[in-house]
């Protein structure tokens, strides 16, 4: 399996050497060798990948290898030597619509109380049940199963996206502002927000004024210079990343690339689902270099234009409740922070990549739309043009 893993990484153009591969094998022979897939993923990355810029490519290659290996395991009747974590999906229950309707929604306070009780009582691993923290099944705690309002712990989503809190550290990728394909129409729409000005160093020939002054000087050449004309609009862009936004990466990258080329003054920060007390500029360092949102509120004047980009698809608790964030305990609700941002920058809009026909099915989208005073626009060309026209007033 490990030699296949080595050649799989090489096939994905990762510069993995034979000596590094042998070092990995030596590490796996040690008494502290990893027993979980997550441990092997981190150990292999530490030994084989020397450049942080290759982490995203490694993540994709590892995920593909993992999926291919799972398919082989499912086809192999003798799985006695296979680690449990690599077979965990076999425990996932395929619930009918009636089963899902029968599972109780506990509510926020009750859910947190039950989770604390399970943490205190549970002493072993569980899979496929409806009570304990485990894998598969219909328990509100764990991963790989289904519950309409649960807490995902220690593993991937089964695809239902109904968790109200996630107990794990997730890695997100920055949006690529060099993306060029398909950005032309976005650029045309963003130009509606232009407000031109001439300031700074005078390094451009002013031909009309040069002719006028030369004529006044009876033909003696008098060269006149002027500052370059540029778009004076200042844009602060807050981008939702990770989770359900993974479905919209290509579209948001096109928007971000177009905005980067159109606005001379563009500063971008990331958040996940809802802005809280901290934002960040690099997703791979978001846990080490988080910037207090209050500092950002003090850093930029009220002449900046605020643009949120996010699908606003989340648990309503994340917006309205302290402690509602899926990733950490937030002392103040997301709604409080959104209102602070809007108070500082009243010229604001929310661009939503989720098609507008689905908005009414998500309570969180309707809540954000209300907080924005109706200034939410779908991320289509028509929606973007409407947003830019509103911001240009």
C-alpha cells in the first residue's frame, strides 16, 4: 500500500524523493507509529512535503488515494487486517424520510447539555448507534451518520450538512485572485462601482494642457504633467470560506480575481459562515494569525465600501446565539458583529453564490438578508450589476 502511496504522490507532481519515502517507512516502524488515518496524513505530510505551497496539492492527492483505497477495501472480502478508521463508512445508516422525520431536534441549550453529559459518561468507541458520540447512526454527536441538528465530532460530514457545531480543526484554501478564465463579465459588472480621481505623483502627460500652455507662450514648448487617472473606490471584501462554500469555489474565485484587477484599493479578509470577533487573511494560518475584527473596524475609514461574499447557509444559532459558532465559542452572536460592520460601513452589500430560488428554504439566508436591510444579491451578472448600482449611489 505504501509504495502505491509514494507513486500516487509522484503522479500528482509532488516532489517526493526516495530517501523521504524511506524515512517515512522508518517512522512507521517506531513504537509511536500512527494508528489513525489523520495521524498518518500529518506524519506523511511532515516528512514528504517540504514546501507549504504544496499542502493543498498534497491534500487533494491524499483524499483521492484514500477514496481509491476505500473502494478496494469494499471489494475485498477479507478485511481482517484493515484499520477500523478506513472502514468506518460501512457503519453509515441509510435512513428513510420517515426515519429522519422521527429523529428529535433538541434545541440549542438541550443539545449542549446532552453533549457535555455524553463526554462525561462515555468510556469507549461507538458506531452506528443513536445515543453515544460515535460514527454512523443517528446520534446527535459524532460523524458519518444523520441527525437534523447535531454536533459533528472528529471526522468528515456524511453530506447532509445539518450540524450546528463542528468539533474539529479544518483547513481551508485561499481564493485565487489570479484566476482569469470567465472573469470578463464580472469585470464589466464591477465597473459600475467606479469613481475616478487623479491624485498622487504627476507622471502622465497632459496633452491638452500642454498645447494650451504652449500656445500661451507663443509656441515655446511648456510640457504639463498630471497624476494618473484611477478608480478611487475603496473596497473591503469579507469572504466566507470552507464548508458549504466549497460548492462555489470556482464562482467566487472568478469574482475575486475580477475585483482584484478592477479596484486599486481592495483589502480582503476571510471568515467561516458568519463573521465574529476574528478574521484572517491566509487560511492556512488562520489559527495562528487571526486579526481582531475590532482592529479592522478601527483600521478603515467610513469612505470604504463593504462587500460580504458568502452563501449564508448555516445553522440559525451561528447568527443569533452566543456560542453558536461551529468552530469555537463566540462570546457575542454573529448578528452583533454584522451590525457593527454595517454601522461602520453603511455602503454595504452581501453577494450570495447560492441561487436565489433556494433562499426561501434556508432560515439563515432570510435572517442575514433581514440584517442587511434587503441588500443581499445573488452572484449572477444581473445580481452583481444590481449590487454595484446600489453601492454607487
